């Protein structure tokens, strides 16, 4: 088998965030066809401990310490020079040195890199082919942040958008293939190219399975990393604009906000009657099982919302904003329900809570859809096949000659 280097900007384990989940599932899928080495930055002691878990699928794991406060300073310098702050935070010199040692033992036939900030490392590693998984088109996300922010953050976000856009263009120019998570992301990626491939996310339908609801009052749930701005802003908007009318209509109703690292604004939502903020939990499944339905009231949403797929797999009806549904191929009205205005949110949720037959119909349709169309093996099959073709064989048996490192922006900002 050909040796494959998978580069991640954060250790892809445990899979408790969307970026880690996607990277881990890619590693697992590729490990059946390539000899995988994982290279990543370690941000704390837990990252080094996670390396042992990754060795279930990877024959080697290469970690290098992240920049810490020096990385933050380099990130600020990059912004001032018109580049992405991420290039400074994830400065590649120490990780490249560790990868060089692995190359001296045996070269890599293929490099797969996840997130635009890893592009300089990917371009500096000799390999027959390079695949860049941008996941989301982050330049557009930072522009959206700028539109809703005041100075100085508006300036910072615009500079970051320009720096990320530069990396996205470089990926299309210099890599053999560029992957994005949905057709919607491909549509906003500047510089259309036949190199751009859509590889969507999936869900583990064996891990997330429908469970009976415990007896008790009605509840709705939101799951996600609560330090992530779109999640935090979404639940704050929901509690401010929708929750008061919902609570007046259904006095027994509870709203569970489940996820790690809640911001101060999110924690304060627990001061509202019926709202609970859990913080980090070992397993979101009991919270999905206890809820009558799940909500995704996001106004800025990139890519595929794993929280929606997980709730659907757990057999829960989902009400979501148009932005949250953008990257998913779902039938609105049968697989999920959509809502935009506070009034639409209130009416849709109250209708589901009062009409058990309607709710159960959506739950069953949601579960069928993820079983049929969102299994990880099916979603990642195009990536595995593409990687095989790039190195000259479907199972990676017949490598092309490794090319020299392509010119990369690995210098300090």
C-alpha cells in the first residue's frame, strides 16, 4: 500500500467537534486503502494522549506543539501583512521538521490536508499528489462575521477573510484536488475549477439510534460547541426572540442547550425560566433522547450541520433555519421543518408539540433519510476513489513518482 500523510490543524480525536469528526472519519476510510500517517499540532496534554487512540487506524502519528502565545503574536503579524492569522498560529516549521524525519524513513505517495491553514505544510511535503480539504469556504464565513461586527473586529474579520481567500486560491492553483463539504460551498468558492470536488459529511447511524422518550414535560434541544460564534449567536437569538412566546404558550416547556465551552452570553441564558445550559457532556445522546424535538436556529452557517444529522439519526424531528439547511440535501416539510421569523419558529414548534402524529411522521422520515443517504461509508467513497486515481490505482498500489515540494508560504509572517 502507498504511504499517505494526513495533515490536520487540530488532533482529530476525540470527535467532539465537526472538524475533528470529519477528519477522523476520513482517516478511517482512507486507512482501508493506504498506510496512513497523521500529522497535527498538539495544543495541550490531552492531544498527546489522543495520539494512542488514532493508532487504531494510523500506522504513525506525528505531533508538534502549537505556537501558544508566540503563535498568537505571529497570527497578529500575519494579519498586518495581509495574510491569514491562522498561518501564524499554525506556523509549520516544527511540524515540517518532524515530518521530514518520517520522509527519510520512507517517502509519502499522497498528502491529504484538512483546513486551509495546513496548506503551507501540504505544499512543502514531497509527494506524487496533494488533496486539500477546505471543508468550508471560510473566507466567506469571515466576511459574514465582518458584516455583523463593529470596529475593530470588522477590520480584523475582513483581513482574515482576505488571507483565507488567498489560501483557497493557492489550493486550487497548486493542489491536485480541492475538496469542499457541499455544493453550496463549491458555489461560493472563488475561481471555479474542475479540481473542486464535493465530499459531504455523514453520520454514524449505529451510534445515534432512536430511543424512547422518558416521561415528563415537553422539551427542545440544541447541541453544538457553544464557543463557536454561529452556535452562540443562534441560541441567544432564539431565547431572546422566540422563547418568551413559546414559554407563555407551553408553561411546561424546557430548552436544553447542550455543548462544551459555553460563552458568557450563553451561560447567562440559564437565567431565563425553563432554559438549561449544560456545558460539556460526555455523551449528547441522552439529551437527544429526552427531547421532543431539536432546533438549529443559525443565522451564519457554513457547510453541513452535523447537529442536524445526529438529531435525525436519533429519531428526533428538527426545526432549522434556512442557513442551517443550506448544505444538506433534505426534503423540507417531510425530513425536516424550516423556520425563519420568530412567528414561524413559534408556530412550527407548537404544532409539532401538539400533533404527535405529525411529529412521529417526520421522525421516521428523518431516520430513513440518514440511513439511506448519509452513512459515512457512502459519503466518503468519492474521496477514497479520487485518492486512488491520483496515485495511479484504486487501492493505491501503483504510485506515481513523488514530486518535489511545491513553492509554499511557510515563512514567518
